[in-house]
C-alpha cells in the first residue's frame, strides 16, 4: 500500500496511478477539500526501476484556478533522511517556452466551486537524485498549500535475496560507525538570549511543544520591511534525534564537538522553505536548532523552541507580498505559515 | 733556372749534363731536397751510384711524396756531385696536391649526401661527384696555389666553408638545399582566408576535408627547375601559432606527437609550437598532426620553411567552426520560417546551422488511431477558419519524429514546425469541476445569442471539442444536484458550449431544462454542477524535447523574430546553456549572470542586469528582483528566460554566453 491517500500498491505508480482517481475526486467533492494531496511508492527498486513517480491531486477554488499556473509554481521538497540535506525544485517544470495565456479579460468572478486535477512527475530528474540506496521525505508546496509528506526509499528490490546475517552485520556496523560531527547552531544565540533577545532557543511558556513529532510556528501576520523592523518567528518542535545530531564525543578521548552553543545536547536541522503569493521562490533558511534538554539513549526524541528574527536573516525575502513558510525536518512537514511583507511605500510613509 | 710543376706521387724527371766533367760511366751522386718555406732544405732522397751516359748526361725519375696535410705544396731542388763537389741543378720542381676532400654537412652538422657542387681554382675544376651517403666527395685540383672556390649547384647552397690548418685539403662545407616547402594536404586557400575547419565532425579523411579537430598535414617541396620535388633527408621546419579565443583546454591545441614530427617545442604559453619533419624519400612528403582543439573561433596558422626560425611564407590558416544540421519539417501549406536571425546568432559563436533536408508534413497525416494532430483552425481562432492546423505535442511528436531522417547523426536536429504546441499526456489534462453553484440569477449568453441559466467557466489550456490525445469529447460528463434537495440529473454535451477560437479555454454550461425549472420555481434555489473536461496542457511556443533533445518543436504562427529567438533559445538549451555543463578549462563563475528559477524555468542568463539587482543570482533583497527575474527589459540575451512576443531579445547570444557556446565541443546533439 502506498504512503498516502491514493491507496495504490507500489507497482501501480508506474502506469496505473489513476486507478483510484474517481474515489479521490469523490472524497474531495464530498469534503470540500482544497489543497494538495501527495502519494508515492514506499519503495523504489534501484535495479528494476529508473524513475521515482510522485503523483497527487491539486484542488483549488475557481478563483485560484485562473491565477495559478501549476507548472510555474508547484515546488517539491525532499529531505534526505540520513544526511538531512534538503533538495527543492519546480515539480512540474516543463522546460518549454510558454505562450502568453490566461482567461480572457473582463471575465466575471467565477463564483463558488472547486476544480481538481491530478499531477504526476518523476522526482529523480526534478531533484537530480543520486541513484543509490537512500530515503527521502517528500512534500509538494504551492503558495499556502502544503501536501502531506510521503517517505520514499530507494533500495534493493524486495524480491532480491537478502542474507539476514549480512543485513544484521551491516546494521551493526552502521550503528557503531562514527557519525559526522553535528552542524553548528544557526543562527547563533544572541549574547542576551537568556533575557529573550532573539535569536534564542529558550522555552516559550505560551507555546506548547507538539505531542507527536511535528513543528509548530507563529509569526506576525504582516510586517513592514524597513530598517529596525522585526519579524519574530517562534516555533516549537518535537523531533527525532539521530546519533549524528548529538553533541557528544565521537570516540574515546575525542573532544566534545563545538557547535557554537555550549548548552546544546544535540543540534537538529529545521529547513524553512518559503514560497510567495506572486513568486514561487523558493527561498530556504536552514536552521540548526540546539536541543537543551537531556537526551535519552539512542534513539531519542527531543522537543524545544526557537525564536528568530527573520528580518535579521539575509535570505529571508523582503519584496512586498505574502510569504508562506513551511518547516521540514526528518519526516516532519509543518503547515504553511503566512507572513505578509509590506513596504513603507505601501502605507504611504 | 726552370721549374716544373707536378702532382704529388708523380715522377720528377731530374736531368743533368756535365760538359767538362767525367766521362761516360763516371759515377755521380744525386741529392734531392725539399725546401721549406723559410728556405731550409731537407734531403728527402739521394742516389750515389748514378752514371752518366754517352752524352755525359743523366736522367733520374724521382717518385714524389704526397703533399703534407699542413702544407699547400712543396718545392724540390736537386744537388749533383760529379766527384768534385756538389752542384745545384738548375731545374726545380713544385709538387702540388692532386685532390682535396669535401665533407658536406647539413645545418645540424650531420653528413649531407647527394650534395652537388662545382669548384674553381683559377680555372674551373672538373665537376666533382656528388657527396656520398657520408657526405664525402673529392675534388681534383689544379697545380696552382690559388684558392679553391666551391659553389653549390642549384638548388644547393653553401652556407659555410671551413678548413683546418692541420688538414688543408679536407674542406667541410655546411650546405643546404634551397627548396620551397609546400602544403600538400590541406592546401592554402587561394584567397588566403582561413579554412573553416568543422572540428565537431569526424570523417576518415584525417581532418584534410575540413572536418575534425585533428588535422594530418602533409608537406613536401615545390618542384625545382629540374622538376624534382625534394630529396630524401630534406628538413622542413614547422611553426604553429594558435589564436586562442577560448579558455577551453581539452583537447589541447598543439602539434601532436607521432607521424614524422620531431623536435616539437612549445613556447609562448602554448600559443606557439615549432617542430620539423624530414622527407623520407626523394620526391616524397612528410606528415605531422595538429590538434586544433574543439573550441569554436580558435585559429591556427601553420608556416613552413626550409630553414630554421625563418617562417616568411604564406601560412596555412585554419579556424575552428562547428557545424550542426537540421531537418526542417513543415506543415503542409505553411511557409518555411525565415531563419536568418538564428543563423546569424549561431555564426557569431562559430556554429553553422545547416538545413540538410526539408520535409512537408502532409495535411491529415498523423499517428494511427484517434489522436488529433490536424484540427480545424476555428478551434484555435476565427482567423484560422477554414484551415487545418497541426498540433505537435507529447502525445504525437514521436510519430512525427519518425519522419526525421537522421542522416547527420549525432549532430543533426529535427526542427519540427507546427501551428500550435499543446501536450495531452499529462495527468492534469483531465480536469474535474466540483460543486459549482448556480441559481436562477446566473444568466449567461448561449451560443445562439439567447440568455440562459448557467455558468461561464474558465478551463484554460487547449480546450477543444475533441481531446487531442484520443479524439474523445473535450467535455467528458457531468451532473447537477439540487442544493438542499434530492433532485439531480446529468449534464450532456448538449448543455455545454465550448467557445473555441472566440474565447479559447472557456466553456459555457446551460443547466438542463429540469434544473432550470427547479431553479426558477423557488426563489434562492441553488444547484451544484459537477463535470469533467479533458483539455491539453499549454500552449507553448517551442521546446527542446526532454528525452530526444535533438527534436525541437517550434510554433510558426508567431512573429519571425519570436520563431528565431525561441528556436535559438531551445537550441541553446540543447547545447548545454546556460552552463549546464562547463567545458574543460573554463569557469562557470566567469559567466557572472547565470540564474536558475527566479520565476523562469531552468538555467538562464541575466546579461544586462546590474550587479546589485543580480545579487549573485538571487535578486536584490527587498526589490522587485528578489527571486524574480521575469519581465526585466534590460536582459536581452537569447538565453534570458523570456523571448516571446514583446521581449527585448536582440536575437544574439550575449558576450557572457558566447565563450561557453564557443567552448562546447558539439560533437553530439543526442
């Protein structure tokens, strides 16, 4: 069975991905769903396949349908589960020269209603995936819409003979291998972080951490892009902590790694993927968040908070429009957080 | 006193007569002396028992010695003793060397056989034999102390003449053969212009047919007065000067090792090479191989000389070009696009884009089955009413690509022209419209001009009466449902009006009679419409096929500059622009205006944009450039992300892109 709502078996993604289309359309119509639904095979045989099909539905209002060209706007993001590396690209990029298009001028408001279409693409060329054993957590984004996440494993064919002793041996070797050092904290906590000066990673009493793995975020709905302004993004998280995230010695006698925050017990990556109301971007800010709480032995889960001023981060876009921030970490994909940026000119200052 | 001149080894007949002396049979003594330059005399021979004859005379033949190596000649005198003391004979003899040896050497001090020459010593000497394989010959001398003058017989020339004081009759001549080296293959063009060498093409002709980056150059000699075209051992000196326009460094432009080239030397940071070749036979030739590299625009001048370091003759000039080909497939009835603009743009980067075949795509032809390739023009726009238009897209292009004669594989492209380009294979072609609310207040204009209860719906894309992929109806099916009630019914094709060419992408739904009755019967009554349509994705102006990138689709129903610019843009992508790959030796950073995304799809060029707005490709933070390079009128390169109608594209590759296009090997479009 597949990852998502399409209820397909893996093989059906190569050719029969629309088998359950009618059922899904029915559900979308019945529930008045808007947004993105994503699905993909759980496992892709490196030997038997040469593509990574990703399929989904995009349901939007008739009004949005007039404005949005999916092939120019839909982003796909994938997080490598072993390296935390984020890859992102235009999911439906045709590489063609589009002709001018759009509804004829003077059309009335299209009124109430939804339109839906399926989409399908091969993730491999879109993100330039290496054809090697790996696992990815994948989601698509379009403006404020964020799909469910799916996990895809690229690996051996399930029908291939696998020696359990070899598998156990390799797992043991991997477990005992020295992991790379954790990434340095970014952004580095402010010198007066303890008094609440951002960036900081102090607990936020009014912002509970998710009970299950996840990331919650909040920020001002509208900010002015001008000198001295702030755009404080606050978040809480509960995330799995891998050995590579732990701030601990990598061997007998080896020093504890330096990550820029002596209190950090681990450093977990949280990628903020930003897309805009008028432009797809994407803009990416990769936070490296220190975990302060003591960690249980591996495998562990950690929770915590982050508070950063987005306007202090150069990569945060400032062109007036509404931006949508989605956080990715491990298999976690947050909801999109809207932040509108306005200019002084817009308010006549 | 008389002197007699003889050659060494000859006999000096010494004669004497004693008028008052002893009688017949008297014994006399004869002493022969060699006279040194300082007058000192040394006896070299004596005869003690010489007898006078009846006439009181004597005659004695003296076998002379060879002239010493250090002396030009020597003189002999003779004393005779008749019994009463010595008496100097009046006759003397000067002994001259008979021959001298000549050793001919070339400029490299190696024996030069076959050297032909003449010699003069006052008078002409007999013509000596040509030097043997060891460079040796002999010259018969005159009996004189005059200097011997040697002269090379044309085309030979004596550059230098040496004789050692210790070996006066061994003359070393440094000689050369004055010949005019010539290019045998390829030859210098009569107009002296460079050969346009298409370095991306390969044939079996060793580059001598103006194709290939390696050129085997064959050289020989211009026939001399005797019709001789060189002599075995003749050395031809070579100089190459490369005019490097590109930083591409592989393969390296150079004289390649091998063939007959020796003494290959590089100078001037690889811009100059020298070498030499030696003729292996009389009337023969020699060969050397030059690698021109693969970068377009690079030049090479090859000069030859019979003497080292003196390259004055007209050079063989070569300039690197790349030639790629295209088959132009054109819908029946359409005029071939004028491709002057793209041709010029490519010529600027040393690419010749040559049409090798034209093909007419017959009206009505297409893949078997129900797919729609040719469709009525009125579907697209009223102005095309009565015409048939060809659409090429993902659902049928493979069929039309089979009409491509890939005779120029792998450097042939298929330029497939069409009237429109819509794709119909995508998952998104089937579009579902759900729960569109309608009431009696929703009045729309129907196809016959009447006003009816219904909705105008924007579908977009290629919404035609028939779905292009399979010829099925563009409208699939639908239904209406009463809101707050149970009445329902079907929507049929009769309830749907596709506007086609009047408002492409739009349809109007008229609610069926039963629904209209329901909606008008009760104020505020509403119904929901749900229906499916199939429409093609697009439209597009052109593409370079994702799998077969040598297939280029181009929509010709657009202004000529757009046709050219779109075609050039797509071809640019096929040629790895903007820097999808970096030619060896080049640095992508030097482009300086590459960007990816920014509201365009794929890698493009923002030449013309200022540093601040470009901001490393991200766009100036806080400005309209941040993440958005669309609509920037200062960007005019073909590889900018927009070049449709109204764009500011100059139709040329900019100065930033040109080096990378020149650096491409273009050995395959496949």
